[in-house]
C-alpha cells in the first residue's frame, strides 16, 4: 500500500489521505472538455496520464498527477498554459469540498524558456541517474525591464509518465517561431570592475545553455572592437545579438548593428536620412558603471 503522497504503481501520485488503487481521485474524474469518461467506461487509474484530444490553444493535451511543492496536484497541459491545483484530502465524513481540488496556479507557456528532466546523480556521475520528474523554467518580469528566472518542479517517479509530458512540453516550446537558437554575444571585460565578464559567465551563459541556445562570444579587447567585428559579421547566421556591458558598450554594438544593415543594403553610410532596420534584434545585459541607456533601450 502506498504511503500518503507517495508515487503509485500507475506512475502518478495519490492525494494525501485520499485515493486508493482502483479508485479514481476526484480531480481525475475531471473538469474540462474530454476529461469525463463515457457511459460504462472505467475511470482511469489514479495518477495515470491520459492524453486528451488535440484542438485549440485551450484544448487540454495531457492531464495527470504530479507532486508540486510537496503536494499532490492535478496538472493539466494545453498549448497555451500549464495549470495545476492541489488535490485536497478527504474529510472524515467522506467529502473533500470544492470538488476535491484547491486553488489553481497557472504558467503561460510563452513565458517558459526551458524544460528539463530532473534526475538524482551521485557525485561525479554525468549521465543517467534516478528520474525524479520534470523541471519547468520560466521568466518573471520585474521592474525596470529586468527579468529573472523561476523553476517549478513536477515530481513523479514514473519514467513513462515523465517522458510523455516532457515530449509534449518540448513540442510546445519548439513551436514558438520567435525563439532564438543562436546568438552573437559581445562581452566588455573592462566594464565596471570587470562586472560584465562575471555576470555573463556566472549568470547569463548557464541560462543560454539551459535554453539550448548556441552562442558565439567575442570578449572585446579595445574600444571599437565590437564595431569592427559587426561590420564583417554574417548576421544571417544568428537570431540576435547580445551585449553585456555598460552604456558605452551598448551604444557601440547598436551603432555596429545599424551600420552593418546600411552596408548590406548598399546605403551611403556618410548620410542616411532613412536608415535600414537592423536584420536581428539587440539584447542587453546591463553590467557597467552607468546603465541608464541599457534600461531605456
């Protein structure tokens, strides 16, 4: 017999103090279109993932049970959202209240930048390990155009359960056409107390790796270095340019991007009344003594 909140044999998780093998927990019997069994049909086993019909962005694709923040949750995935609600334990009188589920939480899939399988590994072990579940990484907006990352852990010990969800999550992320796959990065090591180099390699580079983004990094060696590189750069090979530095570095890279666009368009660079738009976007990681231009841009 499974302990409270422990993984079931079917690959899901029983709600604490709730469902037993062979009995459908309240959340699994369902909310939403396509989640209710037909006449005479047997309810799904507790925690077993049930692929649901594909349709619009709000049509559920998968529904199953994961442990999130140490609580068994009813989790629903659509092309637009990942949402979950804690499964409430049964009361001594046999009821759970509110249809057996708690307050719903939601992640917009457009805010998710990576999903990874979560494994437990021994020290020194680089591959394999015990599968613990899935980690979903999302961006959070903060003040002054700042972004930060946030992780949600979907815990489940079933390999089949996790791989099915992981595959669907990856398919949704790969369907976003505007996601960068390759970036040209400029890092100014002379920025305020060498802050740019530390910020990039300690904070930014791990996030790019997490999001499976390839990078070509130029650590600038002198003033005008980024400008000279951009004038000769084949920007078609990249989905964007990133500058890590202060206002001076950002200004130089922005100038180089616009200058390269005019050169490629055959414009006279001495007089440009109507400049051609740069072919790729510019991303800024503020890491200098003065950052006012960085945040405005």
